[in-house]
C-alpha cells in the first residue's frame, strides 16, 4: 500500500475488520464526515468472506484519505499493528467496525490534546445496545468533567478516577501520541479490548486528559436493550481488574486508598454488569448453569476483596451489594431480574448504578 496523499496528516485513524460488512459503513462514514479533516483513515481487511473488501474499496475510490490494507489472516490485532506501523500522523486513534464517532468528536479531541500537549486524550464514551435492525435501544453514558493530569505523579494518582468512569479501559476511541503507540504496539490484543496496550502507554505517560466535548460510541448488539449472554465476560472482568491492580502495584501505590478504591468500585460495577449479563442475557444456557456462573463470580478472591474495599459506600451499588457480600447467587439473580424489569419499565426503582 502506498500513501496517495503526499502531505503528512495530523491524525491516523485505524480500523481493522474481519467480516464486518453489516456495520462497517456507519463506522467509516462517522470518521469521514467529521468536521475535522486533517487525518488519514487506515482500514484493514482481515481475510473477510463478506462484502468488507468491496465496501472498503469503494470508500478508497471516493476519498483520498482512505487507505486499504489487505491481509490473508483474520487476526485483527495483527492487522491493527500493521496499520499502526504504516501510520504517519502525530496522533493515532483506533476504531472498531461496529462503533462510531459523534459529530465533531475528532476535531474537539485533537484541539484538546494539542492545547494541553497530551500523551493520551480520552473522549467521553457511550455504550450503546443496538437491535438487529441497527436501531439504538439503550445507552449508558460514561462521562467525567474535563481535566488534565500534568506530570507523572498526577497521572499516577489521578488516572484511576478516569478509569473508574470507563474512559481508560479500552484502546478504542483514545487519541494517543503515535510514537508512544508504536513503542507499545506489541501489547495490542483483542482479547482484553486493548487494556494491556493502554496500561503500557500509561506506564510512563507525562500528560493525559479527558475531553468532555468529544464522544465515542461503542456498540453491542442485543434485543430490547439487553446484550446477549457473553460467556467470556466473567474472565475479562477478572483479567481487567488484575491488570489494573498490577499497574498500581508497580507504581508502589497499591496501598493508597485514593488510587485503589476507584479500581475496586469499577470492579464491583463490572461484576454487577456481569451478573446481569449472565442472569438476563439472551441465550439458551440453563438457569442452573447461570446460577453456577454467578456463584463462581461471587466466590472469586478478587470479588471478595473489592466488595470489602467499597463497603463504606455500599449504598452506591443499590440492591446488589448485600447479596453479593453474602455470596448469595440466587438473590443476586433475583436482583438482576428486578433491575431489568425496572429498566424496561422505565421505573426509578433499583436504578442502574
């Protein structure tokens, strides 16, 4: 692949897809329709068997900013790394083929990053659930006040608050200084949603910030706003928490409550999400197996430690905290059903936390 645009762009947007034709157009158009235009879009077709290749080729023919890399294997992580190696921008952003950028998101995020000379700039996030007809049926917004953590000490003491809000838990949507991303590209993976890569970039970051005028929409699919059952959710949840605790331990901050308690709060909320998904997620899994999975979550050492750490703020976790601390899987499942009923009925009871 040779670059058609001679001028070096300011931002390289990377999008890798394997059989992503069903939702790819929305993702690509959300990037190309940004008011900010100083970017290249590096797309990767990872051995697709659907219309992905033809869709990307069509965009390539219509817009000089679009480049297409063709691979003969379906490994998305390898495709992302190859695109990153070919990127030319001062900054890089990764986008999933299911996701999309809100209007003006890229320009606002770049302006914020350049104004504050950031290594990493995080947008606000919206976790959207879409139905089979590509209609949005529910959204969970992850927001934080605009902030800049200036200096390594501020980054290390303040990043856990941004992580708790879900702004640093995934590589997608972040605007990252390209050379920093290249240095840590081998940490890119798809099984942890890029968290290992984000952690590697945070290790020695000097300036990071959150921009409240940019939004990245991450899309999952389900029915009536409820995601389908994800059997890998539980292991991802535990792995995410283990990685984050490892990071603060390497920094020597694992005994600082201001740093670790936000990590525990996020872990408990993720556990609740996992219990909800296991209990009411659409699947043919039997109720007995669901109950066993929830019990396994509650018995895990990391869950017990996080539940103990957030005890002073137990009310923040609504009706789920007490049965979780009691290790009562049946009561937790009942709580999830009540929360789902409240959500679908738009009742203020048992609010999603």
